[in-house]
C-alpha cells in the first residue's frame, strides 16, 4: 500500500482521538462507482486512498482516488500516489492522506493483509481510518459503509510482531478488541441537496429502484451462512493445531520430569557407592522448545464469524421490515382475487 502516507506526524499509542468521520457525498459516489466497476470486471478487491483533513475530533474526508489495479505491473503504487497528490495540491484539493478504503462482500473483510495495511497507516498517520464498503449489501438497497481503526492493543501486538498465545494473553486482546468502529456522517452541500430534490421530482416512478424491494432474501442468506460455515471450519482446523501443540508441550514436560527423576536416582546410587554425582546438564539443549502456533489467524477467523453473524442479524431485520411493508399489498391482492372469483 502506499507510502506517501509516511508523514512526519508523530504517532502515539493513546486512545483514538477521532470520534466521528464526516464524508462528502461525492466521495461516497466515487467510492461506490469504483467498487462496483471492479466487482463487475472480476479483477479483485477495490482499494483506494482517502484525502481530507482533521478538525478537532472529527475526521473530514473530502476526496478519494483509486489505487492502480493489481494486474498492471507497469505502474508503481508509490509513484502513482505521490503524483496524484501532487496534482491534487496544484488544483487546491485537500491532499492530506487520512486513510484508505476497500470493498468487501457481506462483511467479510478481515485478513492479515488488511491488518498489516491499517497498522502501517495508523503508525504513520495517527488519525487514519479504514473504510469498508459492502458491495453485496448495497446492491440489495442497503448502503453499507463502515469506518474502522485499530485499537492500541492491536497496534502494540503488530509492533512487537509476537502472535504467540502468551503474548496475546498478556495484551488481553481478542477479536472483539482488535478494531473499533467510528460513526460516519455523510454530508452534502446545500446546492447538492437542492439538486437532489430537483432530480427526485423530475424522475418518474418507473425510473427504477424496484430492485430494492426485492423480497428474495434466500440467496443472500445462503451466501452469508456458507461464508460463516467456511470460517467455522477453518477455525476448527486452527483449534486442532493448537490442541496438538498443547499435547506436544505436555509430552515434553513429562519426558523432562522422567529424565530429572532418573538422574536424581542415579546420583543417589553413585553417592551411596562413594562416587561423584553426575554433572548437571542443560535441559534446554536436550529438549528443544516446541514452537507455539501463531494465534493471529484464529483471531481473524473469530472476528470474521462475529462480523458475519452481525451482518446476518442486520440483514434479516431489514428484510423483515420489507415484508411488513408489503403485507398490506399482498392482502389487497388476495382480496381482489377472491372478489373476482365470486363474480
């Protein structure tokens, strides 16, 4: 990811000073256009830079631009972003780097790459955020844009680079404390609001939007539940690996205990015969330490399962509202059908 973000601003590990993220409506439109175009082309995940400024505890995002496609190897990411920011500064556009955005499907965005990128951003630019845009939910008529920041415990974990069970236990970190969500406000200028009202009056009722009343939720729920099942299977495999590690540690501890007891008995026998006891040996050289598996992937999988469950709950509640809205229409249709049959 970029490295124009490596500003001279000093990073601190205090709690987040950003309480709200304010995004211009034009930025949201650009972000939606880029994510949907890249999804339609099937070239991968959409990513881009966020530009703006910080006002007290409010982060204002006023501009964005996409990162080059990963399929184009002739473009250097760092040079591209530096050139873009230089040109934006020439036309008097806010060019301060304040974060980045990424597309996702049904809330499945957590990955080691995302955590490393956000860690790199947040240690370089303290106020930076990661915007996650859900293309699948938006296609169903629910705009889903969320802003996340890493907690100070997660930053410390990545800074130390130790993902062993002991280190994570000492930091008291879990999947629910790796990220914190920041509220988002979408702001439009008065002229933009007036234009939207005028366009709303001019659009006919048949201009579209009926797809947002689609009641066919089975496919969406099936996709989300399949994704959750896959994550649960992977988490189960990680649990099996950790259990094997625990068994190896226990087995090695028992072997050490038996060896120490055997050496003590031998020395007692030698002393009783008037011989010198055997010298002590370094147990760490005789029994190599069993390396603990990384707990980063289980944390990510647990977070993915939790986020997917929240998305399913939210989607079901929104779909239920649609069903209640359409209930009178269905009742009226049945009444008309019964009246027609009696005539």
